[in-house]
């Protein structure tokens, strides 16, 4: 089989990204234009601004990805693009451009699920490292994949089918995604946006046992009736397979209450204003404006999040006899999370794999990689396919 070079395009949220990947396993180029500066003043992603920024960035980003790979529009073998889930207006920018390229160049077009992309980011990492040989021969199924990002906290059980994988959703968040909780807590503490990286860096300076949070107990099956993370008719399709759902509204409320009862408002506002004046605050800037109660709260919050994710994921791994664990998505860049999952996975004899850190957050290399089995199977998208904001992974 000759090598296939796939151009991947990703625009589901606040990153415009393009990449060229060889045969699903070698990243030749990987360009990511972040919109952080645009959304920073609002403390979160503003969908209308995101679409506008994607429109501005998509052409130069794709051009740069091709140039860095030493490719041209004509020399790639296929064009892959994120179909969903994500922000509808943002997805449409990538999809429309991918369609136009595929049509004009007469190349196959491949539609990719963003969540499958995150899972393939782990495979990309394995295939680029020394673990490669081992992983190719020994990747044992079923794989349990925790996709933990700003938009998702999903548990999938994956099996191999033909050249590709099939997925069963066995857990999801009932409210905020884990990354969203990091972002909201950081905003509440005046630490800016996005919050995950800031809390990650500050947490080692605080005491993770200083503040106790009640663990999220989810007693009932999801009454809204959800399957694959999407709403369905109430009580329809709810089989009896065990589920491992997450919830972060409790911990957010607990932090809000802690801030109020400990009179932290004034110091938070002072920090917010001081950090807003610094364009890219570094660790020293954060530390200069953080008191001990804030550091302790950040450390305790991160510890509670990591423990909750770990506990539910390991329980799911036991219940479904998972042979391998993948942890991926933006929050998988978190240092304490990586360390804890690796340690606890090793204790249980469960191999745990992550993407490289740059491929943990949104990127297009993961989209081009996930497209490769579809390229081999000639599973091409029709020209009239559209964005699917709530797309399920199956
Ligand atoms: O995967 P991603 O880039 O976009 C989505 O698909 O959502 O994830 C972004 C999320 C944000 O919520 C961000 O705060 C979080 O990932 N994040 C982190 C870290 N780096 C990014 N959370 C915790 N620790 C980190 N180091
Ligand atoms: Zn993502």
C-alpha cells in the first residue's frame, strides 16, 4: 500500500487548525491558530466571534500546513474535516472550505467525528514513539477511552472492527465538561481564560488537602434520556448496561460558597485587574498576585477533579473489563491528571496511554489520522453533507 497523505482541517471550537499526516501515523505538519486572545476578555468562547475568526484564519492556516509539509493542494491524497460535535457556525467554516477544496481538486472528502479525532491523537503518539512496536502488537481491546476536554467528559468503550474502531458510550457529564469546570473556576478566582493551564501550574504551590469537597454522587440514570451523550426521548433506549456519569455543578457551587464565606471577593477582583494588564502572564505573574487561600483552593479543586475522573474511569474499566486505557482531550494535558492515572493504572496492571501534550488539545493532525481508516475503506463523504453540532460517536 503506497503512503497516503491526508490534509486534515479542524474548526469545531476556538482553534483553526490544519495538518498533513502520512498514512495515519506520521505528523508531517501541524498548524494551530488559537483564538484565545479574541475570547479572553469574555472569559469563554463566544460562538459568533469564533466563526468570524475561523473565516479569517482558515485559508492561511491550510496554506501554511501544506507549505510546512512540503506539499501542494494537488499533492495530497484526500481532505478530511471535522463534521461534529462542536459549534455549528464554526464547523461550517471548515466543512465549506474542505468541500470547496475537494471539489476544485477532485480529491476524496472524509468527514471525521471530533471525538474520534481525540482518540486517534493517542494512536498517533504511540505510532511516533518507541512504544510503537509494542503498541502495534499489543494494543489490547476493549480500549476504554476517557475524552476529557472543554466540551466533553465522555467514556467510550472501543472495539476493533475491520480497519476501524466502533464505540459505545458508557458515561458522560450531566452538566459541565471537566475543562469547562476548570475554566469557570479559574474565571471565578480571577485567573483568566483558559483556566486549565493556569490551575495546572498553580496547583503544586497550594495544599490539595486544604479544602474538602463532597464527591459527586449520581444515583439515578439520566432521566433526560441520553444516549451517546445526546438527548433522546425520555426513558427510550436506556438499557441496563452500567453507566459512569459525571457532574461538576456541585463542586462549582462549593467553590463559589467558599469564596463568599472566606471573603475572597476583593482580592480576586484585584488579581483579575492586575492579570488583565499582562498580555501573556507567566507563573511568576500569577504567583505575585495569588495569596495562600487561592493557591490552596486551586490545588484542592484540581485534586478533587482528578480523583473524580480517576475513580469513575477505573470503576468503568473494571465493570467492562477494559484491557487498555486512553485519556485524551485538552484536560489530558494536566500534569497531576497524567501522573495520577499513570500511577493508579500501573497498580491495577492497566496500561494507560495519552497523546503528546500538543496533540491533547484541539488540532487537525488527529482529524487527518482518524480519517486514514476511512480513506482505506473508501468511506468518503458526499458533497452535500452538513455540520452535526451534536454528533454522536458510534
Ligand atoms: O480539547 P480542547 O482543546 O478543546 C475542546 O474540544 O474542548 O480542550 C480545551 C479545554 C479547556 O477547557 C482548557 O481549560 C482545558 O482543556 N485544558 C486543561 C489544561 N490544558 C487545557 N485543563 C487542565 N489542565 C491543563 N493543563
Ligand atoms: Zn476537542
